C-alpha cells in the first residue's frame, strides 16, 4: 500500500457492479441482466429522438450545466406532490425541499458528510439491506452499527435497534438508513416500523430510501412536514429508465436540503442528464404505464416459484424477488453455485444478504428465469 494513503483504505474493496460477472466472452450472446433492478425497457424511440434533438439544438457543450437544477427541481416537486394522498398546503413539497445528486449514491455520501464526518456520528442499518450505506460510510471512516431482521418476514429487530441507539457508542448514532421497500428482501416498512421511526429523537436523521416507490406506490413524503429529521431519497435509475444517466434526489426539510446543497459539487449533474430527467418527467404517464405489467410479472414469478423444491420465495413490494434456500443448512456456497449455474445459462442474478435477488425483467426474460431455475433444481 502506498504510504501516502489512509491506512484504513487497505481493508476496503472497490465496488463490483456484477459480482456474478458480466459475461464478456461472447458479445453476441444475449444475457438477461436481472442483477441490478433496472427497468427492462430502454427509453422509447421517440423520446430518445427528442433527447437527441435537445442535445443537438439546445445544449451548449462548452457551457457549464445549470448548477442550481432550477427547472428539474420544479418538475420533481410537481411529480412528488402528485403522489401525496390527502395533501394539504403544508404537506406539499416545494423546490427548496429538493436536492439533486449524481445518482442517489451521491446524496447518500453527502448525507454521511453532513451528519457524521469528523467523528461526530455513526450510522445504523438493518441487514440485509442496500450495501451502499455501509460501503460509503467506510470510505469516509464512519462506523456502521448493523442490527438484524426477522428471518421470517425481514422486519427490523426494533429492540436491537433501540438498544444500539441507547448504547453509549462513541461516536453516537446520528443517522438511520432504511429502504422502503427494502433491497434485497422486497418488503415495505411495516406500520410498526414506521411508528418506531416516528419516535426517533430529532437529533438523529432518518433516511427513507424510496428507490422503488413507483413499484410499491408507498411513500412517506406526505408526512415530511411533521418530521424535520426525516429525509426521503428517490431515483431516476429504476422506473424512469435512466440508470445510465445518474440522477437521484432527496426530499426533506429546507435546512437539511440546504446542507446537502453546500456539500455537493457545484456542477454535479451534466446538462444532458438534467434534460433527460426533465423529459422523462414530462412523459411520466407514458413511461410508467409498464409498471402494472412488471407487477403482474412479479406476482407470476412468485406464484410459479412457490412450489420450487429448493428455493423459498418471499412476497415483494418491488420490481425484484428474493429467494433463499429452504434447507436451513443453506450455505453461501450453494447460493453461489445457483448464481453461477444461472449465469452459464444466460441469466445474471444477485447473490446478496444470504439469498438471491432476481430482477423482474420482460415477460420473455422471466419465462427463461423460471425455466432455468427449474432446470437447476433437477
Ligand atoms: C438502485 C437503488 C438506488 C439508486 O441509486 P442511484 O445512485 O440513484 O442509481 C438507491 N437506493 C437503493 C436502495 C437502490 O436499490
């Protein structure tokens, strides 16, 4: 290790997007990429053409992008507010309650910097969950307390969480990260979990990551006005089909948002990405029409796998399903073998959190997923 590097970096590994390995051997072979929870559908041709037209005619590549994201914030606020049930004048989100990141990953890092850096705090997560919270925390030297989930329904062990919060940890827990619905397990926050989050003292940030909101249709945005220590994350990488362009946003108290705006890089979002996000929002009704199909396909997958000889499947509020081995003596090695066998057959899935996470793809991809899982069990 080079001696000018921080000593703790030696223990970290760089992020591998496809731990199962994206198949590079044969570029012509069609692979079902069901390991990263993207939409199976690219932008429709007409929207791509429009975006190309914007690039050609409106974007000056020699000029910096709009560093304040003015138009996009307004469009996001309108979209977010459509999803608030029984909205009132207080609960409606304004542009000063939104910060936009180069993917929500960037916002997660900004939140860690804003709350915990310089030994001012640590974070709490309930495993298994989205890996980026702990990964990014460690790159900043921030410690992570992990509490377990029920092996039955993946609800959080709230007693363990309370015990961790009340411990005299040094430094104290400053932020809790939850996903709603959780990845990789697919379950939305339960009423009891939400009730618990409402009791969290206001000197602790509660981050509720709604990356899969468009699939779950469940959101806490409507109660943000009552909860200054809550912050919601969303992304364009999933239902909005823009994973390649890296746009995520945070919704929260104006003062928390102001802190994120101080921390982010001034021109964090390329003009092209801003234009694409605005275009997809303007065409959201068209783009989101495939959501019911994905949910129907998800339910079909779950039903078809219910009688699988070796895999146990859980319900899902999202665009992916989660499976573990029925055998209690399941080993990570066996799961790895299934992941590898699927890969050889042409389907990439994610082995994480003691199980397999499989993205719902096109109907054809899902059919192949079922066939291949059936073959493997034989
Ligand atoms: C996919 C995902 C994101 C999105 O990250 P981006 O950086 O916006 O692509 C955030 N949180 C969770 C839990 C996710 O699964």
